C-alpha cells in the first residue's frame, strides 16, 4: 500500500489534537485531580485543603467497611463474570444446535442485544421489587422472605442476578458466533473420532472457543467491577447503610454522599491501579491468544 | 468377501431435496471404488451416509456384515478424509492422530506404535509436534490421511481429498493414496468430480448422475463401453464427440455424407466418437469437414472442425501435419463408433 506523506510534519499532530483534547479534559485532568486530592484533607464547604500525605490511603484501607466492600466486590465480580460466561455459553450451545446456517433466527436473537441497558436494568430491578417483584413472590413460596435493600445478602444476590442477567446476552452473542465459526467438517471429524458428545465438547469445541472465552472473561471482569454502577444504584437507591456495594460505588458514596473527598480520591486511585493491572493482563492475554485459521 | 454393501439407499433431505434416488453398490475387500459425477449428483451425500454423518432415508448400509444404519459414526469402524482436511487446529499433529484412538480407550503404547507407524508411512514424523497451522497444504493432507490410517478402519472414505491442492501436488498425492491403499489392503471409497482422478485411482468406478447410478465398471470397461451418453461424455478428456446420425444397416449417414457401416441396428441414433480415435485421412474416403480452430497442447493438438451443422473435435499428435486449406477428411474404425438411443441416451450394442 502506498503511504501518503504530509507536507508539514506537524500536521498529523494537529489532526490528533481534538481527540487528545477530549482525553485530556475528560480523563487525564480528573485523574490528576483525583491523585492530587487523595493526598489532601479537604474541607468540602470552605474549600481549603491540608496536605496529609498517605493518611487518606491508610484510613481507606484500614476501615472495616472498605475491607467488607472489597470482599463483596471480589465475590460479586467472580460470580457475575463466571455466571454470565457459563449461562451465555450454555444458551449459545443450545442455539447453535438449532441454528446451523439459519441466519434469520440468528438475527432475531441479536435483538436481545438491542435493548437499552438502563431499560434492562430497570426491568431486572422490578423483578425484585418488595411489592410487585415476581421473583420475591416466587421465593416466598419456599418460605424465604427476600428483603432487597434491607438484608445484606438478599440485596447482594439481587445485584448479582440482575448484573449477570444484563451481561448474558453479550456473552451469548460472542459465544454463538464463536461456535458458528468452527468448521462443520472439524465437528464431523470429531464425530467420527469420538462417540461421546460431552467429551467432544470439552476436547474440541471448548478449546476452540478459548480465545472468545479469554476475551469475554476480561470484558466481564471490567463490566462487573466498573459498569454495574447503574444497576447497583437502582437497587440501593435511598436504602443507605447496610446494603452491599462495589468499590466503585463506594467511591461515589463516600465522595458525594459522605463528602469525604480525600478518602474517596484515595479509593479511586486504588481502583485506577487495579484497572492498570487488568489492562496489562488483558494485553498479555491478547498477545498470547492463539489464532486459529 | 464384501466389505460394504449399499442396498437401495435413498436420501431425501428435510427440505425435500432428493439427493440419492435408490443406489446399490458393493465394495469388495481391499477394493478402491471411486464415486464420480458432476457437482450435486449426490456422491458426497452417499459417502456421508456410509460414514453416518447423514441419516439414511431408505435402504440399508451393511459394513463388514452388519447393518450400520443406526450406528453413530464413531461406532462404524470407518475413517474419513475431508476435502479441507478438518484437522483439530488446537492439537499438535501427534494429538490429532491419537485423538480417535484415545477416545476408544486404546492403550498408550499401542497408540504410540500406531502413530509412529503412520507418521513413517506418510513421512510426517518430523512434524509430529507441530500445530496444523504450521504445515503446508500437502502436509496437512498427509496428517488427515494419517488420522484415518491409525484407526485401522474397515473402510476409508475420501471426499475430494485433493481438490484443495495445486495441480502438481494433486498428481503426486493421487499416486501416493493409491500406493498406500494397495499396501494397507483396506477397502476405500473415493469421491471426486474429476474423471482423471477417477480413471487413475479406481479399481472400479461408479458414475453417478442426478442421484442415480449411470454405470459401474472398471476404468477400462467404462472407457471402452460407456453405458449412456452421459457416461460417454463425462469420462475421457477431451470429451467424446456426440453426433446426430442415421444407420441403415450397412451405412452410416451423417450430414448428407455416407460411409459403409455394417451394424444390424437401423434408424436415427446419437453417434459417439472419441477425439483420440479419429484421424485425418490422406484420401477423401472419410467424413469431409472444415477446420475452425486449432489448439496446441504440447504433445497433442486439438483440431476443432465443422461437419455440416455439427462440431467435432479431433485429438492427434502435434507432429502430424494439418492441411493448410483447412479441408480435412476424417477417418475412424467402425469398431470405435458408439451408438446411443437418441431419446433414452442408452447404449445400442446391436
Ligand atoms: N444438507 C442439505 N440439505 C438439503 N439439500 C442438500 C444438503 N446437502 C446436499 N443437498 C443437495 O443434495 C444434492 C447432492 O448434494 P451432494 O453434496 O451429495 O453433491 P456432490 O455430488 O457431493 O456435489 P459436489 O461435487 O459439488 O460436492 C444437491 O442437489 C444438494 O443441493
Ligand atoms: Mg461433494
């Protein structure tokens, strides 16, 4: 391919400027502000700040509710990621059996994906509503009085279910297209070589989906940790205190509800470090990702 | 003994397509049978029914003395080689070969022995620890064959295994497949749409057309006595000339010309003549025609000529002279003329 050269060597940078500007204003600047204020104790009403060094970090990490939140976030993230993967894969496998080559159905299934996330979240939350939620009524049959917003683990469970529920279609679509890209003849060769369908799945299909699985795993972790904010907000809305939240939500709550700007900044810096680590892991995985042809 | 019996097998696909319309063929022990026919004639479908990858709508498939209609492919003791190799991309060559054996609970030392034996036979020993993506097309094809060989199956099933290879490699692999099959003395069905492959490989050829058998026979039989106009023009390259003619008992009339032709059949016929069985005659004793195009193929030359309103093609040695005025007289032996019924296309032997 022919490379086009710019006359002026600075011209390409000029073209990049708007994008760079957006990144600087909406990403780098706030990040820098957060890092800065994480070292200060700020008075939210009068705006004067005192430098306190690492005190904010020490306070944040040693607070018992930080540990509790970190634990919940870990459990929440693992469960949401793994459950979305597993359910997405199960659905994709069943769909793939029916769908071989029938693209009309595939398009229909894609529609699930087109439902706006807030709408999906709201529907999910309504399922657990104390008064009209069918899931609450359902478990009541078995004598389980589910009290979302009051009981810690009931609330946590609702968050996990709604968050998973929103992520399953995403995993489903990726797995389905992964499954459909496995050549029919490879599947048939496996049929000749192996009688057991389960065994075939684990020894041929699943390894061939490995790149998709890696990709979705990273995606799900990022989703569970950072993008479930809205869902959690809907569930714990106006139910302060005892509800479980994720680290990201805690940053928001401590900063904007609790007015502890320094502590909340310190927490967001910790989260930034986690994101950085995740990104490194992700790039490593993508580099190593096996490309089958 | 007969390895495989296909008895009145029919296949109707769920969408109503009738791909195989009642076919019966036997494959004897150690025999290499080639299914040949144009695209869509149902040869893959037939092979896949033998493999168990398609259900049999009607009829019976009997492998090594037992009816296998309802058996899973893995239980049939067959091995299949696919057109696009169908290797497991995430497994090394060694694992590709061993996969089937491992699933059948073959002891490890037996697996190793068979894998090494097949690798030596196919000269792929040095690639055993590579992934398929690190192999060339020809090497992948060998691995696919190795995977079939290690199973020690009752029958090999090949579905156009060479059509993804370039012409030179295809000829070489064709020869190797034949040698290998001879050496292993295992029965095989080989599906192809390439009549050259069919002629060179087969012990017996089954010519299929529109889901039905046109003819079964050795390559020599099929070449010498094609049963229908379809077989006549499908087998042989360049294809046999088909001319509208009339036989009267002692003469052959074609485009107003007449040649002595002692056959008992009388009436309008379709007359078949192989391009390589016609010569340009020095005298005027043959059929007079006019050259339209010459094609030089190196050793041979194709001469396209007009005979009245019909086209004929002659194939002759490139060294032989061609008249400069383009007027030729075509000679042939009466024995080389094939007569076919104009309506049914069936061969007329009388
Ligand atoms: N899964 C299917 N569903 C419906 N019809 C099918 C299916 N597979 C094949 N057919 C039809 O059955 C007929 C025979 O197909 P088959 O694949 O056996 O042909 P073939 O002789 O192998 O041709 P080719 O040389 O192109 O491979 C064709 O008309 C095809 O359209
Ligand atoms: Mg085919």
